[in-house]
């Protein structure tokens, strides 16, 4: 092998600093984590599937896993339904509005998740904005319980994740050639039909990457579920924290983390296959 | 990212990961031996220079403890020794987690954390026994807090009783059993079982209903009956405070010092000691194994925290009870708890953490099972 060849610049080499960084601080710790999930107990050498068995035997843990996936799906769908129209308005807005709209869309990202979450505690409480509003309208007699419930977590998470859904869809929408819509109209396609037959399929890659981001971040988020959900609704990240940090049960926490990772990976692979198909459809 | 991308990547990346893991383990063993070497060296040099400066990294519990440690303990210690102290605010469990992550080159020299959590940690691996000969104030501790063989002194006592909103609850509660009263439907809050406040509360409830330190079953049965009154189970003390501020809950087990801090911020909250007695949460201080700072400096820091001067300020400003017997009890505490330390301590149960920590995992799981909605 020619040594000089090693030093000729190639595109791949530009990614080398990040690759080294990720290997040192992500791949290695991940390998250590996976290794420790196969321990019988902390510090005991040997290979065992005991931690995984323990997880799947306990119905409480299975409920936690189910709730986590359900939360991910709920928040992803809510973000999609709420986010797509916003992205559509943004893409079709006149230039001078775009600056203001960008600012508004990014606004939730400018404050920390902790601050936003405590804000939601105030909003969702029994004497909070939502309940006071509904009571004053006469829609409900008794305040409804939102704080410390799954729905409360889903509502707060949707607001927090929304920008991550909107931005990829905006990017997709802005690539759609406006002449396509005009062509559709000239051929007698109505606005609704044009949207479903032409615009929406063309933005599927954006929709899918938005869903990916929102789902992966939702199922692995810690602060919002632990503060809004409290001790009464548990999700995988809160379970991991409790086992690893409070109960010092490292191997079990590692096994729970590995299971969460597997779920996220399965969704990522599934959605990216779908993304591939949608791209083929566009061409 | 396509499917074929994953398929193509897997073998090569696995190999790469394996190679890097191997390299990582090698690297880790190298740094371990290197850092213990440099620790020994720095210990040797700083030992000689300990009275004229040096650096110390100490942890503190967050919130009012951080404020107190920063303004009182650290400033007095720095003035006395000429040292430079960095204070790291962390909750107890996180302190242990950080120490466990690198026992041979610990990120702190002195830790200050809750004794319940401290007792559950692998003490021999992470901490060293207190060098009593280096402490001047140790003999000033109340006799029951002194021991010739100790990991570190208790630096204060937090009394846990019932916190309530006096605007809504005009007749103060008198018993832990009041939390089950029908009139507090949907107004009671508890912290999750991973918090020591709730461990202590469950211990109290168990003992009121025929249980014992090992047997919490009666308390779990009572917890099920508490469900209609429970507005929520919160993650931690910080979240509980938010609920009180929002008027979301009116009554909850909490400690006197947190309640007094809230009161001083204008929140409608007050505190009573139930007639069955409360319990004590006890922050402790300990020196880590292989500290970077000199042992003299670390011992002096702890000595400062238990000095009469510092503990008097702690009792007056933070409403944490002293462990130093020379500290006078201020009127605000005397009115709630009693005139002298001995009288107060009879009303506070000191929990058996060794037994609790043995059962903690099981109890937390049981508690979560009951409160899950």
C-alpha cells in the first residue's frame, strides 16, 4: 500500500475529527453499557441474560415500556398534525413574514426544557390556565386532573418537540417546485387534490425525518416526564435514572437502556426504509 | 439513511466498535495508574503547603444548603486557611454516582450528602475514615453524635413533619393520620419513594399501624387508602415546592428548613410536628478516598462546618438543627420543637438506614406499583 495515498485528501477524512470524537465519547461508553447489561450483578464477571429476563417478567416494567412507546407515537402524531399546517403557512408566507415566523417557530428552543416544563406545571395545574379557562367557559364543573397524568406529559412534550417537526417539513416544502401546483391547477386539479396528490407526497421525506427526530427525542427525554408525570407515571428514562442513580442497580439500568435503544433503532430503521420508498416514489 | 446503509455498516462498525472498546479499556487502565501517581505526588506537595493555601473541591446539597455553604462555611474556611474552595451543588445520589464513576481520581475532595444515601454507598471504596486528630471541634458535638470510628460527622439535622397551607387549613393538623382525612381530598402530595422524605414517612406510618423498620406492609396498605386524597406524587422536593407555590396542594410531609425558606419568600406555608413525632434527615460530611487536596485541608473544611460559630448561623438562618451542643436554639425553632437539643431529639426518630438500604429497591418498586395511575 502506498503511504502517500494515505495523505491524499479524501472527503471521508473531513469527518475524521467527529468520528474520533464519537468513538471516544459515544461508541466506547455504549459498548461498556451493553457489556454491563449482560452482568448477573454489578461487578460480577460472566455473561447472563438475567437482567433482561427480570425486565420482561415484571408487568410493571412492561407497562413502562408500553407507556413510553405510546407516548412517543402520541407526541409524534400530535406534532405532525399541529406542525404540518404551520410549516405549510410558513412555506407559503411572503418573504417579510418569514423572519418573524422563523423566530416564533424557534422560540420554544430558546429556553431550556426545565424552564418550559415548570411553565407547564403552572399551566396544567388544577388552578392553572387550562382549568380556569375551561371552568370560566362553563365546560367543566370540577377541575380536571392534567398534572401527574400521561395526557399532561403528552401535551407538554408536544409543545416542546414541535419545532423539531416543523423545521424538516419546511425544508421539504420549500423544495417543492411551485410550478407543479400551477400545472396541477391547469389540468383541473382542485386545491385539495393537488395537496394530497402532489405536495404532500413530495414532502414525505421531511415528514419522516421530523417523525424520526420527535419520536427518538420523546421516548428518551427525562426532565419533562419526570416533572410533569411525577412519581405516578413512569417512562423508560425515569426508570433508568431510578435504577442507576438512586438504587445503584447498574446492570439492570444498562439492560433497560439497551431495550430502549433497541426500540428507538427499530423505529429509526423502519422509518428510514419508509423514507427510501417515499423518495423512490417521488422519482 | 437507507436500509442497505445499515446492512452494509453493521459488520465494519461492529469491528470498529470492538477495536475502540479494547483501546478504551487499555486507555482507562493507563489513566487510572497515572492519576493515582499524580495524586500521590500532589498530596505530598500540598501537605507541606496546607496552611498557606491550596485548592479544595467540596460538594453541597443544592438549594438553601448551597446558599449557606457558599456564604458561611466556604467564606470562613477560605479566610482561615487561605485556601481556594470550589463548591459543586449536587443531590446526594448524583454525588455517589460521580464518585463511583472514577473512584481512583474522584472529582471532589469533601462530600456533603444525606446520610441515608451515604450509608447505602460502597463506603470502603469511596471514602476514608475521619482523621479525628485533625479536627479541633469534634468534641463540641453532642455526645450521641460522637464516635471514635466514623466516616464523618452529621453536620445538621433536618426535622421532617407536616407542611400545610395555613390560608386553607386554619386548624393545623396534629397527626400523620390527618393526611387521610376526607377533607383533604385531592390536596395531599408525596414525594416519590426514592426520596428519603418519603422513606421516613412510610416508616412512621408503618410503625403507627403495627409495622416495623423491616415491615412496611401496613404502610403500603395505608398508601392505597390515601389514593383519593393524593393530588400527586412528585419527583423531588423542588417539584413539591412548586405545587405549594401554585396552591396546587395544601398538605404534605416536608422538612422545617425548606418550609421556613418558602415562608421567607412569602409563600403561604407553615409546619407542625405531629404528635407521633417526626423524623430526622441528617446530612453528613466525609472525605473521599484519594483526595486531590491535602487531608489537612479536607479535615479543616469539615471542622469548620461543625464549629459552634458556623452551626449557630446555620440554625438561625436555615432552621437546620445543630449537632454541636454549644449552639443555642433560636426562639422560632424552640416554639415549634422545644427549648434544647436533648428535648428536641426525643421527638425525632433517627432512621435505621442500614435496614432501609437493604430493602430500598424492593420498597421503591412496591411504592411505584401502588401509586401508578
